C-alpha cells in the first residue's frame, strides 16, 4: 500500500487532508502515517496549515496555501515570555490564518495597533512566564484575548504609584497617558486602545474594567471566583 499515493489522491480530491483521514483509510497508526506526511513535507510537496485539531495538509502551492489559510478564522497560542516580540507574534498570526484577509486598511491598522499594544503590556510588565493569546474573526467582528499569570495591571499601578487599592489604580489609568515605566513608554497604549476598539475589557486584581464605545460608557465591577 503506497501511503504517499493515498495522501496525494485525497489532496487532489478534497484540496486538503488530515492525518486522521489517512489513518481511517489505511488502518495504520497515526505515528506511522505521520512519517509519510513528513517525507512529503521534506520533499516540498505539501505544507502543514493550522495547529492541533485544526491541523491539515495542503499542496505546497500559493493558491492551495492561501485557500487553506482563508478558512482559519481562529488561533490559540500559549507562548513562553522570553525574548517575545509583539510584532513578530502578529506577523505569525497573519501568516498562519485568514483573520486579516479582506480587511480594510483602517480596520487592519486598528487591530495591529490594539493587539501589539496590549501584548507588549503583558510581555514587559506582567512578569508572567507564559502568555495565552486567542484571536478570532467572524462575519462582523475581530476579537482577541491576552491572558497572563502576572501581578496584574492594577497591582502594578498600585505598587509603582504608591496607591491604596484597585479603584485608585483604575482612576489613575482612566486619566490616560499614564505609565509605570516612563523611561520606556509614553503610557498611551491602553488609553488609545480603549478609544479605538468597540469594547476593551481588563480583568485584574478582582476587578473588571470595561470600556464600551458602542454606548460610550465605562463600567467597573467585581470579579467573582466560584
């Protein structure tokens, strides 16, 4: 049984193929089947698109890769916060997904700015070893989430500015252009992101701060842990 031939036939028929498709068709183990996928990748005949349960192979042609990327509208990454650069993470998302396909330059620039500013904040200030990132696109919205296990933005402001509690930190943040690292940042990142996004939610120190520009309002609430 020629596994390479089976893989290529499924690709020609469906435009893409998953390892599970070939496992089901042949009865061989995934580990054995993956050897043939790797062989075809090494020969430059196929390319892997997506990760984990979304991973699939397409022919290594421009049209096939672009068509496959267009279908990927969601990406989840867990990254080590060591030598991490927000612009490179964004470039990687653009190369691996279709989230930025067919966006106007205005929308694309807004997402670029908001994402890199929020991620940069987590990279440089959270002191978290890992950063969890999710970005997705639907018919009307692009959403992203940046989670870290650091000290929290409000605790950071409390410590650096000698404040008493999270409410005082939130009030300080709402002034705009505030930063805990004046030698490195102007402090405008979160402030301007809160103005350009439809909604920005910040969760930290048992408080949730919501900027809702759809109704032009700001909300503060407690985070309840169950």
